[in-house]
């Protein structure tokens, strides 16, 4: 066979198009190198952003996997208490979709909250006795009680609220912000994710990587997940016998090889690889300082609780979120699983509140004391709510539970341009449906972007012939909650 033909048979599709595009590739290369920091200083984000002056510079999202019960925690309804043990009105559930575990809701018995509610602060916000620390900062919070979603199961609902689509493959909010706004530091990633689960829980949720994924954006924008033990990120420590100078020289040589490949093919993932090597090298110096809690006074651990000293706990992750925010990280996603209480409202819900209530409130208080709350948006909430009717038998209190409920749930927000001490939205008298000021998850996303100076309709990325955005083709900014 002719050697030229033999060579052509082994050329991959990517190589073919890469070489065919050599004429325009050189012009594109300069843009790629500049964007990815290989030809100078990496720009802060996408040109033209933010679109207008932001109220918030960064986001800390305290995401509660498994769906906290709005009925139990924040949505006080006297009529629901009066209806305890009675069948749900057929008219209230007609036409509503529930999970396959509930099926048809007709005839299900109403279940009152397991702990009493009380009003708190000058705002008079209703908060359950299960959340005393959150209740103490009620005047710093905006409770959004008209939340609703389209998804009825966990993974699709989490994907929807974090990425705008129920099917995995779209960029999550943190990736969009890393792409659009960049980072205020080059020593740490723009987007960091941390996870935790209450000890001994039997209702944990799986943490899928796509919860902090970059989807079709270049992978340099995906969240960097910090581990729950040992080094937060693998391979930060040099191998035995490898000095910092040797590592620097090795990375320089690898970068040159990658740049050669990038010139040939123009694949942005090659530029991503170089940028990630550089970030890993910088994190060798920045992460030990980040995780050194010896500089924190005892008052910090009194505020967050003793678990803040234990790596992998929600309290530790909340403290780490504050330290990341101080250092310029754009988006910190703190995910805590265990809220899926189909048969453990009277047992494991107490554990979840014990492990998350104090650290969540402490984070808001800590940021406020340090002057960081004004430009840090803190969000607390899950993917949907829980049914006001029981899942299980009324005479078996030890196994009381509530099923998935997409039709109404509560999230709270603080700082970063949010009006404090208010409650926005309202459910009906049984906490089944939104009765006033509904907020769809796409509206929620649009509002988050707005607070960071972004018009959600203009932050787009072309993929497969379509301009995609976080809010899909929906969403409107919830202006009444803006300060």
C-alpha cells in the first residue's frame, strides 16, 4: 500500500478536522491561549460581563440533598394541624403529579408538623423548634415560600435546579459563573464543591459528579470537589524525592508539549489540561493555608459547633466555605445528604437539623461579622419539598414519613443584595400548592444571576447549533426580594 494512503487510514476524525482547519487554527490559537492563560494573564471571565453593577461577588449554596420538609421547618399552617389524621381534600390534589411511591394522593391522611412553630425576630418569621439557630437569625433571611419545580424525583430535580435541565449534561450554576465571571484569585478554583452526610443516616443521597459538572462548557469550569478526608484534592503533595523546583520544571515541559498539540488541533480541552496543571501547582501552596484551622479562634468553633473541627462534616464545610469566600472563590457548593425522610420524620429529621442548623446560621453570622455578607449571597434549600400528608401508617409514629412534593417548598437566601427579614410567597392553607407569588426554579436561577450582575438571557453558550443558558428558555427575576 502507498505509505501516504496508509498514513491517511490511521488519521482520526479529530486529527483530520484539526489539520484541515490549520489555516484558521492559527488565528483561533491566539484567542485560546489568551483565554486559558497560556499567553499572559487569564482574563477574569467572559468579555462584557458583568452586564451591570452586581450586588453580590460570590455565592455559597448550602444545598440540602433529599428535600427538607417545608411543612416541618418553615411553612406554618394552623389548618394542617387541625386536619391531622383526616383525609386530604380530593380537590386539593386533583390533577397533581406525585412520585410513584404515593401514586394517587386521594385518601391520604394529613400529618401535622412533629414540632411546634414560633414567630421570631422583628420580622415575625415562623420557624420550627427544630431550627433554633436559624430562627435566631430570621431577621437576616429572606424566606422564599413559593418555590416549585417540574421534577418529582431527586436526581432530575437536583439537576434541574442546579443546571436548568432534568437530564444531565448541562453546565451547573457554578460552572456558568466560573465561565462568565472568572475568579477573584488565581490560587484557587473559581468553583468548589464539598459534600457531607449525617453519621448513621439511612436516608442518604448519592452525590453524582454532574451536580457540579461543566456540561458542554470546557471542563476547566467544572467544580473542583474537595474530599472528606486527607488532602482535599488528590496529588497535591509532591511524591517522595520530588522537589517543588522539579515539579515546576516538569509542568513547564508538559505545557510546551501540550501547546504544540494545541497548535496542531485547536482542541480547547488541551488548553484546559494545561490550565488545570497550573491550578494544581498553585493549590499546592494555597490549600495547606486554606485548611489550616489553627489560626481560627475558639470563638469560631463555638459559633459553628464542635463538628467544625472534623473534616467531612457539614459544619467543617460551612467554615471552609467562609474561608474560600475570603480568598476569592466565586461559587462554593456545600451539599449535605440525608433529608429523604420517607419513613423517618420522627427520627432522622432531628439528626439532620442538629447537624445543619447551627453551622448554616453560623456561616451567615460569621460573614456578617467580617463584613462579607453584603457581597456574598448565601442560599439554603433542597430540590423540592415533602407532602403535607403521611407516607406510612398514622398509628406507627416511629415510621412516619413524607413523600416527594414538587408543588411547593421553601428556600431561604441571605446577603448579596437580598432584602433581609422578609417572607416572599405563600402556600395554601394545607401547604400543598403555591397560593401567592410563585417562584419557579428558573426564576430562582434568574434572580441569582441578576444579583451577580448578569442578565440571564444574555449569558449563553452555543452548543450543537443552539444558544444554551442556565434558565433554558424560561425565568424572570424575582424583583420584590431584591434590596
